[in-house]
C-alpha cells in the first residue's frame, strides 16, 4: 500500500454525550498508529458537546469537527462521516465507546496481511457506566471468520440478533475502497444489513486481544409485568422488523456471487432466523 492508502479515517457520530465523549476522543488521540484523520459529526447537540469538540480542535490538526444544523438520526450521521472519509481504512467509534491504544495499529496489520479481508475486529467487553463493571463478550457469538463466501454468509445469517449481531464488526476497521458505495439504511437493524452486504465482498480478520470497550449507558430497566398494552406494542415492534429482514432476504437471493441454490438456502435460513426472533424476543 502507498502512504496515502495507509491513512485511517476515524468517524465519530455524536449527540448530547458531553460526559462520555471526552474519553472517546482521548482514546483516539492516544492511538499508537498516528496516521489518521478524525471526523466528529455533532448531531445538533444542545449540551456542551460543541465547546468540548472545539477545545480538542485547537489541540490536534487531525480533527475535523462538523456541527449538523438539525438532528439527522444516527444512521444518517454515520453515513455523513463515512462519506467524508478520505483514508484507505475507515473505523467507526461510538461516542460512549473506547479504543485501547493499539486498536488501529493491530487492525491495520491484519488488513494489510490479507488482501481478501474487508474488515478487522477485536475482542471487546461491555463497559457498564452505571456501576463500573465490565462484561466480557464471547467472540464465538459475533465473529464471522470463515474464508469461504458461502460459509461466511451462512454463519452471519444464523447469528442471534439478541447477541448484538453485526455490532462489533460494524464498528471494526474497514478497507474503505471495498465498501465505499455502501450506506446504512435508516431502518431497524440497519447496521446488520450493512455488515451483511459488506462481508459478501471480503473476509473478516480478528485480533485476539481486548482492544475495545463498548459503553452501556445507565437507563431505566424495562418493566417486568406483562400487560395487554405491552404485548400489543411488542407485537407491533416485531412486525416492523419484517421489512428490513425481507430486504436482507432479497439481497441474499441476488447479491452474493454464489450458485442460485446456495443463495436460495441462505434466504430461507434468514426467514428461519426472522421467525426465531419473532417468537423468542421478550415482551
């Protein structure tokens, strides 16, 4: 790769996360891999986010800060930072997440060694801001490492949505050239659809080190009592999931470069997973 192609574009979409954002920014600026541009898109925050970002803007010339005039939603904010990227690699960081100092360095190494790879991800833990403890996530529940296209697609399709399907790879480090025409659709599980389409173009690499902490923000616990209104709301939410899953099925039928019989079987498996989520999802 040329020097320009080794530039990493880091995208950080944010909205009203002043308290957590400082640590996220610091985790990027502390990377041992220094050849990056850092794009922060502020989704019309009304807290101290703007002042915080402008503080760092004065400290590091690699930072580009954009304040959106109105809240365009998370997925459109992701699309904005992705479309603004210039590097050969693209990495997304949540505004409540943290990278360990060697995250970019180790992911770049993996991607450069495998010309067929489209994304590299690492071990991670959930970081609970409410009480401070960490929960390690088993890589077997989210990693798709098969080199063969059909095996890779089948594995991903069968992953359980309850385990954050696609999440860690969505926020991994991507070869931008291989996915530069993709965008996240503003619909339920848009990140899953993005990863599904992206991994049809290349393999996934894995760094067996815990280099990412995913923030779990404090919030109200869902009520445990089951009422008629909750059952109805739950049913409506499940029905709304059908449309994006049908979009996934349509892609599986026509997108991957596989024999039709295998594409058809993948679509059938996706329907099976949809049914499993519809039945098992908690009320």
